[in-house]
C-alpha cells in the first residue's frame, strides 16, 4: 500500500520545492505539478509532488491520520 502525505510548498527552485510536511521540511520534486506555486498544498509520495490539493483536504487528511491507531510492536503481523 502506498501513502501520499499533504505538504505545503514553502519555496521553489527550478523543478524542486521545499515543503513543510507534518512538522518537518524536506525537498520534493515538482515536475508532475507544473501549476504548483509557493503556498499551495500538494500530495507528496516517494519524494514527488503528485497533485495539488485544497488546504481543507490537507487538514482533513491530517485529522484522519491522527485518529489512526499507533503502530504496536506486540501486534502480530
């Protein structure tokens, strides 16, 4: 299963952006979202921004992730 995480673009240099992602900052390749601008929210998967999303959708995603059970090392796999 794959998971893309919402991130807010803070700066752009050529095809790379610095994004704020769940309290951290990292770089994401923006080649797949040429319409993205500083301040936009994007979904980031494997280092690539794959789509631009609305801020309300990013908020809802973080709320849902916060409701998930934390991983349990004792839980059988």
